[in-house]
């Protein structure tokens, strides 16, 4: 079968022929891949910044944002049946008995770092025609979400963040969180803005982007406001928004993030999800930030990867988005490319939001 693979040593990315996988246990299912989303992680892997092939291979099949259709199931599989649409999770547990997180099925909190990730770290991904996976890593998706289901995985970043937010805010004996600021207007930011909106927040998207008009259309269609970082300082943005309760950071731009961190409201939570590159140090007013954080009971947390319940809530939220904002949600997907043209999908398209490799229809 065809697959898109990266060869880190040879520094090559190409469409290859890879053996078609077969069921090897009664708890597995075999899927036909339909759509694969492409994100910054894939662009970094195909620029050879990271990405590790599985043991015994000199290549890694990329792709972690998947939508696929069940073809065949093992005798003990009960959660899905042939014809069902599914999203497969990405991270697999580390092998160490002492890692309580992985042993509890919460490899998103792995202590050892020896987890694997399909399409990223020591485990082949989904940018191919067929995949086999254990039933416990499959999440059924309603047929109505066929055209947008590939957005579930990038939405799980916001879903885990929300789960963390509700958990840590149990420290407040009331439930009154109103104003959320999303940093960044890429797919992760826009999907996060939709999730926060559905959860009842007044949402502001604060972003630096070349294609304001298009992003602005999506943001206003969901009833959020867009503030451009080029024309408004973090302080000005915070004045317009009012007291900020939550920041959902989805850019990996640390300078903007630390500027905004100075302007949080009382009892606010700042959630980092972006992974910055290794840039030179920048000056940060640490006294001001520390003083604010203490005097306002503020909390900063980082969040990575997503547990099964975040996939379930992403699927549920995506269904709500598809009903509330059908056109807008579809407009997040800006390009569909056949497998042979996957390398074009990996290039940053001007004005593009989310590119998808459409493997099968
Ligand atoms: Zn991704
Ligand atoms: Zn672990």
C-alpha cells in the first residue's frame, strides 16, 4: 500500500510502498484511512527537526490527525463494527511498570517520556491506506461528521485544556468564568475558540497573522471578537476584553504569551499548549508577573496530548459546531490533496487554515 514516509537520516520525504497491516489479535480492528490532517508537527517532522522511526525502520510513516473507516474487526471487538467511522488516538503508553500515569491509561501524563506516538515518535502514523489498531484506541464518530471529522484530533488539545481548567478551577467555590482569550488563529486556536464559545465564554482571539480577513470571518461567524496583535498591545487588548478569566495559548510564540500573562484578571488560569522553537532569550518583567500571580491567585499550566475522554468530548463538540456553524466549520479545511500530492499539503499554503490529505473517499 502507499504511504508518506520521512527518512530522517537521508533527509527525504516521499510516497513509498509499505506492507499492508493485518489483524494480529482478536482485540484489533483494521481501518481504511479516509482523511489525514496536516499540522505544524508534520511540517517540523518533514523538515527533519524531529520524528523518530520505529525500531528496525529507517523511515517513519507520518500523519496523526486521522479519520478512517472500520473494514474488519477481531472476534473480541465490540465497540466498533465494519463501516463505522473512527478517530484513532495518537500516544501509546511507555513500558515501565512504575509509570502510574501510563498504567492508568493516562499516557498524556507519562512520567518517563518513553511513550510512543503514531506518526511522530517510534510508531508509524496514518498517512497511508490501511491501519490496524487495538480497539481501546478507537473513538467512533457519527457519519454526519464525515467531512469535518479529521478536525477531532486538533480539537482534543482544547478539550484536554478545558478538562484541566474545570479541574483546577474547582479551587473556586462558584462557577463563574466569563472571558476567554485565545492566542493564535491557526486551526488549534480557532477550534479552541469554538469550544470555549460553546462552553459559554465571551471569546476574544488575539493573533498576529498575515491573513486577517479570512481568520476574522471565521472568528466573527462564531460570535467571537478578533483583535490583531500588530495593532494592539497586550495591555490594549486586555482593556478591550475586560477582566480575563482564561487564556488558551495556541501559537508557541512565547513573547506574546508572556506579554498577555501580565494582564490576567483575578483567579485566572493561563493554559500553554504551543511548543516554541529554540529562540534567543528575551527580557521578561518577572517581578511584575510574579507579583500579579500572587496577588491575584493566578495559575499557569502547560497541557500536552489528550486522554480518551478528550476525544469523546471533541467528537461531541464538533457535532455542536457542525450544527451551529456548518459553513464556518467547513471553511477551517482549506485544501484537500490526494496522497500523491501530500508534499504540497505539507507546504504552508498562503491564507490556508487546515490542509487535509484525502486518501480515500
Ligand atoms: Zn497535529
Ligand atoms: Zn509512562
